């Protein structure tokens, strides 16, 4: 899963995603455009935080975890 896929599943704009995780808009943009690579463990941490806060509704959470 990429940052963009995660953000879109949460229904957030880049700005909302950046503000939610207290990171800069430019960082999110760079990750999505491939200028910088986001580490997999960071993506997983964001995923679990969004899941915990019920920002992502999972139909089959086991399938989603396999994607990670």
C-alpha cells in the first residue's frame, strides 16, 4: 500500500492527511510523487492509527493486513 492509497481510503485530502499526522504538506506531496520514499513501517503506523481512529472502514481487515 502506498501513502496515496492510504490517504484516499481514509477519504482525506493531502492537506488533511498532513495536518492529521502533523507533517508538512510538501512531505506528503513528495511521498506521493516519488520524490522521496516513505518507509514501509511509517505507512503501517499511519494505517493502524487511521484504523484505530476509525478513519478507515474495513470490510475484511484480514485482507487489508495481508496487503501491508
